[in-house]
């Protein structure tokens, strides 16, 4: 009979490896972590650097852009700050707890043209419905002079109006008639056409395609001329 004692050293070597892999989940999370991303949504402000507990998090972010999701330790509270690029003074700050396994978006914005910049945190609903599209509309248009009207030509949801700071989610089934449009409640003369969200965009219409099975953030804000504009950002 063979002596099995030689197996024990090898088994002890395998234990740390097994412990590491047991902590890793299939969705690119390490167990115990959360994911965050940063948005720069203040048209009147310069490039921003973001910090967690005083340590820079992610790359410098210009207006109209956002970072990819960044993995951070979950079940932890963080002081989140923002600074103008090439400076050392915080211009906005907030505190937030990130739950394990959750996704968050952090928006650098302002509430009014003359008010100070603020950081606003939302938890993202990233669960997919393969037969539908999930849209979260967020109005951060602090330069806009009126509320924003959102409607779908196909009638998948009732028309609604959004004031600054409103956040509304809709899950809809796409059809050939789907066309979600945006307009100011009090139109201005200089307003250009705003991209619509369309299941079948054409070369003759100003629209962006949305796809079933995906989750989107629909960010509404304003230009320096108080004109409405829309950004579509995929969460998946």
C-alpha cells in the first residue's frame, strides 16, 4: 500500500488558492465590493478630479463625460470630494455608504447657475430584462429655464414632466413606433432639435437607437445658452 502522507503538503498549498477563488463572483465583483462611476454634469465648470477619502479615484473627467465603473470596498462609508483639475482645494463634498454588490453613479453638478457645485449619488438598477429596455431619466439641467417634457410616440408610458433633480425610471417593450422625445415646457427660440430615442432610427431623423435587454441612463441637462440636450449612457 502506498504512503499517502506525501499528499498533505500539496493539499496545504492548495488551500490559499481555493480560498481566493471562493471569494470571486461571476459578475466581475470580488465578494464584499461595490462599483461606482463619476459623471461631470456641470456645463459651466472645468475638468474635475474625484477623490475617495482624500485619494484620487479614476481619471480626470471633463463636462459631458463619465468614467467606467470602478470597484471599491462595499459595506463602507466614504467621503467623496471633487477638485478642479490642477488644484488642491475641494469644491464639492458628500458622504455615502456603498452597499455590497451594488452599483452607484456620482454626479458633479449644480442646482442653480449661482449656487455652489454639489455631488449627488444614486444607486443604479442594473438588472436586465431581456425582452425590454430599462430607462432611467435624470434631469440635471440647472441652466434650463423650464421643466422638460418626456413622451413616447408609441404610448409605452404616459407623457410626464421633469423639474431639476427629478429621476424617473421606465421599463418598456420596444416596437416599430417607439420614439421617445424631449422638449422644454417653455420653448426658447434658439433651441436646436434634441436627439430622440428610437428603436429604428433613420437617416432622416435625429435619433439614437436603444436596444432591448439593455439598461440606460438618460441624462437631461442644458447648454450655456439654456438649450436642452440629452445624453444616453449604457449601464451594462
